[in-house]
C-alpha cells in the first residue's frame, strides 16, 4: 500500500510545473521534524497535566506561564 501511494505521488509530482514544485518543496520543509529538546517522559507528563489543568481552569496561574506557548509547541 505504501509503495503504491508513493508511486502515485511520484507520478503526479513529475508532472508539476516549476512553480508547483517550488511550492511543494516549501510545504515539505514545513513538515520536517524539528529537533526536540531532551525532556524526560516524567517531565513531559507533568507539563501536559499542568497545561490541561490550566486549560480547564483558566483563572489558575502557572509557574511557567510566560513559556506556555513554547511548551505547548514542544509537548502538546
């Protein structure tokens, strides 16, 4: 199944004009896996618990509130 899908995509990509190829290349770059910070699973679980708790109780304050958007990117 995977090989069939790859072959279908390959044949479609081969027929793209240069502008479409450039657009596809830019899209694919955005999908690349970013290097992750080495955080233990225990700490990830704790951070995710705090984020979920805060989302359910928005009046609460987090000790890392300034960094919550960054933590959500890495952990959510």
